[in-house]
């Protein structure tokens, strides 16, 4: 005797979505990939500039990009690990990289990391202690569209290692989308001495992939 179980279409969609949300492997980044983001000053709630980033080199261990600000002359080169963790970016260098991502991603995954940060402007150093967690797989809407994203929450405690040491805390939220090979939205809030000093929001405007 055969037995048939009727499963509602909504349930099928749920299970399919759950399967897709199980994990995300390290992205296959390629030379020529490009993303542009709208930056918003979260404290003033003002959109102030657009950043464009192109991949110019990919090796077994690193990704190098060119970063430009729309409407301004000049550009900068940034270096990341193959997991998009900052190594040598516009204003600072991290040793080892700052572990913002830990692939494969899956809901509930946690990690931590430490890094020394050196500012290019004055050569001063700071120590970073990071904790990360994938808190959800959810939809997020940005100017570039609506995406299924891994929501990642990071807490970064920083202390200076020079004589004028300052202690600060950064709380970051990233919405990473595998099909885009990057995060499509980030929120970054920096606090020191119990006060919020800055809040930055970046949202994807458009992208093209090779």
C-alpha cells in the first residue's frame, strides 16, 4: 500500500530556503568585480558620499582592490584576505587580518580573533579583540535590491598600546550575500568613554561580477 503525504507549498518553500541558508562558502572573487556603496552619517542621518571598489588582483591568499570616492580625484589600494578580512586598508594595517568573516557561514556560528592595528597617519598601534556571530539568515533591502543575507554581528574592543592609549568599542552589523560576493549593508557604531562617537551606514547601490 502506498502512502502519500501532502506538504503545503509554503512548507516546501520554507524547507528549500532552510537548505539554501545552511552555509555559505568563501566567495570566488574575480578580477573586475565591482561594487558601489552609499555612505550615510548615521548620527546626522545624512547621505554624504559614494564609494566604488574594484578587484584588481586575486592570489591564493589575498584580494587587492582599488577604492575611489565618486566626485573626488585619486584612489587607494586595499588588501584583504581571501575571506574579505582587512589586512592593509586605506588608513591602517592589521596584523594578522581583522577577522570580520569566518567561512563557511551558517546561522549560529561564532568566532573570535585578535589583531594589532597600525595607523598610517602617525604610526601608532592599537590592539583589537573581536567576537563575531551569524545571528540570522534574513532578507535585507538596499538600493541595489532585496537579497537573502547572512546577518553577522561583531563586537570589537580596542585599546591603544602607545602612551596616550584610548579604549573604544565598535559594534558592527554586516549583511553578507553569497551571490553578490560581498556584504550589501553594514552598520558601524563606535563608542568611547560611554558615548557614541560615530555611526556609519553603507548600502549597496549597484554591482557587477565577472
